[in-house]
C-alpha cells in the first residue's frame, strides 16, 4: 500500500501560498466576524512580512534537515534546468523569474515622488461635503421645547443622563441618598436651579444654563471615554497614547486648530477620522479614528460642545452667516 505523498518542492510552495492566504484573507475575514464591523481588518504590511519571513525560515530548516529532503526539494528545480519539462518551459521560467525579481528590485529602489512634509494640508476641504458646513451643534442653543421638558423633569426629580454616566450616578445616589438627583452636578447654574425649584420659582434662563452644564458634563464624560487617550485631559494633544503617533493628536488649545474650522467641519472630521481625509492630508496619515459607527450623532455633538469648552475656543462662523 503506497501512501499518497507530495513532492517536498511542491509542499514548500503550497505551504507558502496557504500561509499567505491565511494572513491576507482568512485573518481579515475572521476579524470582521468577531468585531461585526462593516469592513475586514487587514493585517499590517510589516506583520505580513514577519509572518512570511518566519514561514520561509521554518521551511528552510525543514528542507535542509537531511540530505534526502534536500535532494527531493531540488529535484524538480534540477529537472526544470535540465529541460526535462520541455525546453520551452525552461526558457519561459528563465526569462520570467529574473524579470519579476528585477522589476521588484527596480520598484523598491526607484526614487518615489514624495511631497515635502510642509505641504501637508491640515484642514483639506476638497472632499468635505458642503452640506456639513452649515450644520449647527444642537446643544449650543437648546430649543424651548427641550428646556420646558427639562424643567418638568427637574421639578419631578426625574432627570436621566446618558447611560454611560447613569451607573455612576446610581451608585452615588445609593451612597448619599440625595434630595435631588441633580445634586450630583455641583455647578453654580445647577445649584441655582435647585434653589429655584425649592422656592417654586423656576426661570427659563436658569434652567437653560443648568441644562447647558449637563450637556457639557455628558460631553466631557464621553470625551474622557473616547478621546482622552490621544487628545489628553487638558485637550492639548498630550494623552497617554499621544507619543506613539508620528502625526501627533491635535492640540485643541492651539490657535489654528478647531478654532479655525466651522463646527460642521469638526463634526465631519470626528465622524470620518484620518481614514476619511483626502490625499492632501498625506504624506503621513492621521491616526484619528473614525467615530461614525461607535458614536451616535448626539454623542459626537456633545463631545464637540465639551471639546470647544475645554479648549476655551469657539468655532469659526460659516461664510454664509
Ligand atoms: C488614536 C488616537 C486618537 C483618538 C482616540 C482620537 N483622536 Fe482626534 N486626532 C488624532 C490625531 C493623530 C489627529 C491629528 C490629525 C491631523 O493633524 O490631521 C486628530 C485630529 C482630530 C481633530 C481635527 C482637528 C483639526 O484641527 O483638524 C478633531 C476635531 C479630533 N481629532 C477630535 C477627536 C474626538 C472628538 C475624539 C474622540 C471621540 C478623538 N479625536 C479621538 C488622534 C486621535
């Protein structure tokens, strides 16, 4: 009984192809299943290089393990060189292989055209959809309806904040047993509102100011959860992860960053991150993540409200106004 046995030369070729296929196709496909994102997560080029180098080293060790293995491996190569698979095939291989290798070497060594770094445009607006330009942050000026609803909820002590902070507030409420849930936010306008509720004389102005404090509080909480690692507590682009990037996270307190753009542009920028920027924003690609999937529109607007507030800046006013 003879066992099916594949020649060592072809097993080496097939192993390399299979491992390349796993790294290039299977890992991204599996990562997509696991993360449920609408796109596959590709393996970075340097990692592909490391995996493939390790594969080649392992195969080299295997082939050179014994004279017998070595002989089997070089068999087909020797056969090809001797013209055993027809002379025409040999001629094709001897022409194509040097051409492919030569082209690769040429491609790697030929000087590439690179933009000087100073030409990088930080706020490329060429593919910035114009409909974003006139967008307004709905939390800057709350509508009357929203303020009225808030007054009612505040009177009934039935305020609910975003779920991301509610847990902490519930723990706090259990520990301190407060008269009113809003005591969690010790800001002047909120204190004033609580006093007015006590006296049953709530003014719209006070309620509006208190509501603004709440929006800012929620925005700061969302900022701390999502943006702080890069942009830092002080919004100066000095978060714990900031040093890891060649293109540092933006310092929002700097003149010439978020102050020079309309808030609709900031909103679009936070939505699409570095991957959404056009080619003018190269040669270094920004590590700024895309937030359109993991944050809702409302959450992004609240963060932007807090971001401008923390940086003590105001957005640029659109030309149309
Ligand atoms: C992984 C790090 C990282 C995280 C997390 C991150 N950013 Fe960024 N962000 C960057 C980098 C790097 C830049 C610089 C891009 C540039 O110069 O074009 C940037 C740029 C920006 C800009 C553009 C500013 C301008 O003037 O054009 C805004 C706005 C911004 N980030 C907001 C946010 C918000 C809001 C969050 C949280 C929801 C966030 N970022 C989270 C890395 C990050």
